C-alpha cells in the first residue's frame, strides 16, 4: 500500500476519468485504507484561464453513504431532466471520444495536461494494479 509520510494518501485501486468540455475533467478514484476498507474520491479539475495551473475540488464519499448519494444524485438529475428542462436533448452530449483525442481525432493538449494532473493526484502502485486486474485501466491514462 502507498502512504506518504503523514499516512494521508491512500492507494488508488480503481480510477475513471471523464472529460467535460475543454477545461474540466472529473476523476472518480476508489481508494483503500490500511484496513482494506474502501471509499470514493470525486475530483473536479479545472484549467485556470490566466495561467497553466489547475483548480481542484475533491469530495470524499464513504461506503455507508453510497446508496443515499446515488439516490439523491439521480433524483436531482431526474428533476432537471423532467421538470426544469423536459425539451432539452441531453443525449446530444453522449459523445465519448477516445482518450486524449478531440472531435477531429487530434491529440488534445488539455487532455495531456489533465493526465498529468491525474498522475500527480492519484497514487497508483503498479504491482497492486496488476494484481487487481486494473492494469488495462492504468494503460488508458
């Protein structure tokens, strides 16, 4: 397991990245504790307008709250879709492109920077990733 000197950074056992526009990326990381307990971190990373840095905001979601969180999230999204914006075509935004490519198939520099942010914010132990069968997910980064 990977810990820093303050024992605050825990091992990432699964990670999913979602690009949202040109400047935003969301990371969903499942992490483990020393006691083999698991929790989820949700990170929003936004490229700053005036410099080369990123602003990051993180939510920690613990297993006892998973069901309540998913239920509330689904209710809120459904309310927007059915009550507030029933005529909007939300499916028009289902355009998953290959990782790091824009609509023209060219490598996106913002995606490259987002990968750098992900690599620095998530501690991944290659040997545990292979043991958990997650090496294909890591290769996608």
